[in-house]
């Protein structure tokens, strides 16, 4: 009898643990720290920084970190960038994360500050995770933008 009771208590404990695990999976709020969320937030931040002409912030979000000053200098040298405005939202699709490297398709459209001309571009962005933070691979992404791929 005591053995049956301890057996029932053990089964009850297992069922309780399973019920708690299911409840946690179903009702625990998802964290914004997953890769896809971080990458989408990075794209949104870069869009805002571009529209604010905050080349310094864009450069700090670029990879590799030791070349961030070069990224800043390059952005600063392109006067035509000051004539462009991105129209949110920027469409992010085909996101593939492979360890600390990710790629995604970016479709962006915008307008020129003077006049009524518009522009659009689709390209593949490359991102790299550095110290837990996603950064845009500046050279690979720049090359993709310039090639229109």
C-alpha cells in the first residue's frame, strides 16, 4: 500500500512537471533577444540613422569593429546620400541565420529630398554577430547594394 502511494506520488510529480513545462512554453512571453528580432531591430535602427544622417551611429553598427572609422569616412564622403530619404517600413525577408553570420533580402524605397523623384533597391544584406550583437557587414552589404543584388 505504501509502495502504491509513493508510486502515485511519483507519477503525480511527473505530471505536474510536464504541466508546468507546457504552461511555460505556451504562456511565457517571448524575449526580444532572438536573432530575427535583433536583426529586424538593427534594420529599423539603421533606417532611422540613415534618415537622421547619423553616419557615426551607422558606423558603430558595422562589422568589423576595427574598420568602423573607415565606414564613417566613406559614408561622410558620399554627398549624394544626404539627398536621399528612406521611406519606412523596410521589408526584410529570406532571413537565414547560420551561427554568427546571417543574410537577408532587403527591399527599400525612398525619395529624394528635393523634387518628387523616388528610388527603390533590393539587395542581400550580410550581418555578423559580434559580442552578442548583430552588426551589418559593411563591405559585403555595400557591394551587394552597388551590384543591385
